């Protein structure tokens, strides 16, 4: 079975291959590009109040959507190159966080949990 993430990874792979960009798609370069795109996403929210950040006008929403697409594309491309299943990795991380952040102890709190000890 092919997932949407796998189909997107294949399209991104084909896109890069058709332009002979695979030579530039190293883990380092993709991670740096990803960081740049995250910065562009963050810039869309800079100086907004929490309420303003939840109620973007149509133009701002379009820019945020576009930056989210860029972030997703670079993340999927990097994961594909490194053979990381993003869904499996995210689920494993969520499991870890469920162990680290007991809902009774951390409800309503933004404090960090101590590191896991196996």
C-alpha cells in the first residue's frame, strides 16, 4: 500500500531527478533549506498577537500555507533520502512523549520533562 507521504516523496524525487538536482539534495543541504523555510514560516507570525496569529487574513493565510508546503516538501525529501518513515518516527516520538509527560503531572504546564532514563 502506498501512502500519501510516499506518493509525495516519489513526486519530489522525480521533480529533482528531472532537473538534475539530486546532486544538490544532500542531507546537509536539505536540512539547511528546511531551516530556511521554517524561518520564512516563523516570519509570517512575527510580531502578531496570539489572537492575530489565529485569525489570519486571506493573503497572510495564503503565504502561511505556501510556507507550510515548502517545509513539508523539504522534510519529506530529507526523510526520503535518509530512508526515514516520517509517520513511524512521529508515532514513536509521540509514544516517548506520552511516557515523559504524564498527563496528570503536566496538564496545563509548559515545563520541560527530565530526560528519559531508558
